[in-house]
C-alpha cells in the first residue's frame, strides 16, 4: 500500500538470510518494506550463541570464500570477515573406523590428480585401477538427466563414489546421491565431461591453464560468528522497514493490482508486491489459492531434517586429535553422524585455550529423523562417535543441541526443470517473487543472491507498473 510519500510497499514473508537480503536491497532502493517472520527471531537457520567463552554456531558455521556475495554483503554492512585456519585445513574421511586424510587434488568433489589418490589407503587396489580407467570412459551422449551417484560411478567407479564423493556431498546436502541431480548440484562435472571427455583430463587442462583454486582460506565468517551478519541486517532495517516477528502468515490474496497478506492475528496488510522467502512447503500453502501448478511444484520439493550437536572437551581428553577442519563419515560406515567439524581448529577464536570444541552433524535422507531424538540421545551418539574416532576419555564438559526440521531442500533429479516451471508460473502472478535455499543453491552466498534476485524482480515489476500508470 502506498504511503504519503507514494513509495511502493513490499511485504517480505520470511526473515532468514534470503528474506533479510531481499528486504535490505529493497530498502536501499527506497521501498517501504514490511518483513513478517513466524519465529520469534530473525535469521532463520543462522543462529550464533556465545556461551562461557565459546562461540557456538547452531546452523551453518561459515560461508565459502569463492562465492562473492557473502563477502560482499559483509563489506556492505561494514563487517570484518575472518578466514578459516590455513595452518590446519586438511579434511579427513573415515574408512573402517579410522580417519584418513582426504587426498590432495580433489576438485568439485572429484579426484582430478592421480598420484595423491593412488597413494591414499581410502581406495583399494581395484578402486584405484578403476579410477585410472576414467581416461578411457567415453563421454556420455544421452541427454537424459542423471543422478550424481550414477555420474560418478560411471566415470570413476563405485569406490570413489562410496568412499570419497558421497560423504563430501552428504556433508553439504544431507541427501541421497542416487536421487540428487548432478545438473542441479555439480553442473561443472557435466561441463568437464562434455568439453574434455574425462574429468581427469579436465583437471589437467585446468592446471595447465593456471586455473588454480583462489588463494586464501576456503571459509569465511566474522569474529563474532555468522549471527553478526543477521544482527547487522536487522539494525540496517530497523529505520527503514517494519519488522514483525512471531507472526505467521496464513493466506496470500491477489487484490486488484496488488496483494493482501493475512496473518494469524487477523491483520490484513496490503502491498504492491510480495517476496516469499520461506521454505517450499510454506510457499506451497500460501500459493494454493493462487495457482495450482505452482503449488504442486513447490510442494514436490522434499527436505531433510538435521541436527547439530556442539560439545566441549578438555584438550588432554582428546587422545587422537586431527590437524584439520574435521572429517566426514561415508554412508557405508554405518554411523549416524554425517560429519564432525573441529571448530577449535577450524576457527580457533571460537574456543577457550586448552579445550576442544567439536560440532557434529546428524541427519540425512533415508535415516532416522534426529529431531525426534532427545538431547541426551543425540549427545550420547556424538560422544560414542568421538570416543571411537578421536579417543576421547571423558564426557563433554558442555553440550548444545540444535534441531532443524525440514532444513535442507533436496535438489533431486528434475529439480532444475521444477525451478524453471516455478519461475514460469510466477509470471502469471505479477509482483510475486520467491527466494531462499529451495531454488538455486543452499549456501549462505546462494541465499543472499536469491534474495537479491527476488528484490530485483520486484523492483522491475514496480518500475513497469509505474511506467504504465504514468
């Protein structure tokens, strides 16, 4: 609804990082903005707690440095970023209950250098032989969509998939590789095969051309944790937006040339445009009276529930420490723990001297929902895991458990086509845009970019409307 200044009014539904980024962009462009969030706080899955000298991340703990939008937003908000520990950046993979270093030369989750992988005990002789044959595997001609597991097995063999690629992928998507679409998760692998006929040849070509990973740390955050980004956005919006927390939107109605947003308190808020920055399941409910096809596609996006458990041990209680950021457990290991980050190594400023802070990730497609377990059960699972892998000799001196129901959307086969159809259906609903991890990336920079794109779509619609009315 236009105010006295005749500025367009935009309602953003959902105050996770995507919604906050969209609102921030809209406020910068002079829009009147209302942000409506059903939870009692903003930030979504970004939640940082400072407890007894420890900085604990309940959700994501950092963002990738080579995806520019995360660092760019921090710069805009005048936040100083800090990188992960470059002196101990190695990652490990569990194999038969033991931890082995991830071979050097892993690019895009695929080994592209022979020697480090051939020297690694993670693969057997037959697995290494099969990997060497990747040179001779012909490029795929069939254009039908392929799962990530099928692609990797076809090119590099079963062992590379099960022992190296699957645990790395699951650490990101918590998904099932036989369902995840390579086109939606790691499209650069398809490009490498098409251009070079071999992933290893593609890696060699990249090295020959000098295309090396960008220098510097792989992960970035702020000294205070990711929550500082949320706090800075909230502060930036405090004078330019109406931020309503603890308010669930119950219906979205098309009214004339604009929109009406109804909430559980019976308030009807009119707007010139709306950004839906919610999980797909929520967006599906809110669009069910607007467009049946859109609702069906949104409702078809599956999500997996996860939990994180942060535990603290005295340094002398960890008898087999690893000099790296952490390790992943392949599904074939049978552990309920997907991965463990050694937070006190990855970001030493987050832990007190003389202690080890570890963050465990639990939950993946096809396994028990960790959100249904008690705190004690989850802490016991993590402690048993660390006793076996790192030889811890005492119970943790502190533990924090966080549950995230339906947290990670699954980019299964058909996902890109589904997103394209969602975008096409939105053209029938002028002034409505979507944002969030559901669509084109689940990382923090991806979600920020998604919020930016939704804001740009809304601004373009409003500009077109103004020109037509003028």
